[in-house]
C-alpha cells in the first residue's frame, strides 16, 4: 500500500507539469493568432507616408443575420437607411406597373427638355415611385452635409453659392440614376412581397427542400440592392469631393481645410473609423497580453466578448447564415473562457511577477 502511494505521489508532479505546459501552449497559440490577425489590419503607405487600418467591419455588419442584424447594420455609413425605405414589400399589379412605366416615360421627356433649355427644375417624386422614401432620406442627409460645409468659418460667399450649385447638380444626377432603375426596384419590392408570402406559408420551414428553396430565394433577393447602394455611395463620394475642391489654394493646409474635412465626414463614418481602430487595438492588445502573460484574465474576457460579438452577426440557427467560421470562433471563445478561469498568465508569464509583488505588498499592509 505504501509503495502504491509513493508511486502516485511521484506521478502527480509529472502530470502537473504536463498540464501547465499545455496551458502555456494554449495561451501562446491563441495570443499569436489574435496578435497576427491584428497586425495584418495595419498597413503603411509609402506614397502618402501614412499608416492606415483596413478592417472588414462594414462588410461584416452588412452581411449580418438574425435578431441583431438591424443593430449592426445601423452603424454602416453611406446607406441612408435603404433597408427601412427601399426594402419594403410591395405587390406588383398590372395597374401599378403601367403607372410607373408611364411616369418614367414622362420623367425622361421632361429631363430632356430641361437639358435642352438648360433650365433644370426641382426634383419631386410621387409616392408610388419605389425609391421615393429612400431619395428623401438621401436628400436630407446631403442637405445636412452641405450645411455643415457652408457653416465652416473662412469660406467666402462665392464658395457657399458654389456649394449650393453642386448640391442641386449632384441631386439631379442621383434622381436621374434612380429613375432609370425604378422598374428594377419595383420588381425587387415585388420579390420581397412574394418572399414574405412564401415565408408565411404553412410548412415553409419544416420541409427541408422548401427551407432550402426559401434560403436561396432570400439570398437572391437580398443581393439585388447592392448595385444601387454602391452607386449611391459613389455619387456621395463625388459630391463630397467636389465640395472639397471648392477650397482655394490658400485654404488647403490651413484650419479651413481641417474644418471642411471634418464637416464632410458623416457621423456614421466617424463612428466606423473608431470601431475599426477599436477592433485593431483589441486584437493586437489581447494577443500581445496573452503572449507575454500580462493581465491575461482581463485580456481573455475582452477577447471572448469580442468573438461573441462577431459570432452574433451570423447565428447558426438563422436560415441563410454564413457559418463558415462560426464553429472555429466558438472553439476559440471556449479557449478564452478557460484561460480567464485559470488565470493562465501566472504560469510562465508576467502575471506571476505582478501577482507576487501584489501579494507581498498586501501582506506587508496586513501585518
């Protein structure tokens, strides 16, 4: 009996060292993955002598699925709330189709006459036009942007008048483009209406082939607005670029240019920049802390919450969700939880030194 106890006691230290070695290896692997991924997001442009951050946050938010999709997508700049204004299910009837076709024909003729005379008029759209609500939102957002620019101290009255001309001309460009796409937009809204009927049909999510067909139709329908959103973003960029070009040579490099750049950057764009900076800082910071074993418990909690937020954009139980990386992220999330629970930095890490110094200081105070 005593021989067996001696054998067990000799085996325990060996087993403990294996566990500690595995713990350190897990911490280093997770830390290196996060650190390397964070470094990839930072690049240096020699031509401009400036650092930049490239994070696919906007793409991840745009592709979000599930109950939190609306929250994620609300942070995306340059979309002008198209999901609430353009993505509205609407049945296409023969009467509504003829009404829109007649309006498009009349609009084109009117614009041709105005271009020939050089006297464009203010743009107004009837409610039945599929993009009317979206255009109203874009127009309001652009007016705010123009006002922020013209309110910049140091601009001349001539520059403010030129900004108003740019606004009217660019809005006509946008209106002409949307009018040309109005029939396709009407078909898109009809597809949304059909999709809503398919989803509400009994057994649509119970039979496998029906569920697959529904997911395929949803993906096809959701891809339709991408070209319209991308075109509007391009027009917005041209609008802000032309406003910025109104600055004189003397104003470039002065406080006026700095104020103008700030005025021409939307609140959502500023928020997205901060998010990209935060994502890069979190990934690099968490990875570095795990590699050196510093504040590993806090770093592991932050890393776990970060992964949880990414996983929430593609819940696997939602039809059409992209689960390509979900389960890899789930495994790493579990690793973070484990590292936080065992305070892994106290083994071959700087946390061991900090913990020792803290214990000694607290011990002295106690005595």
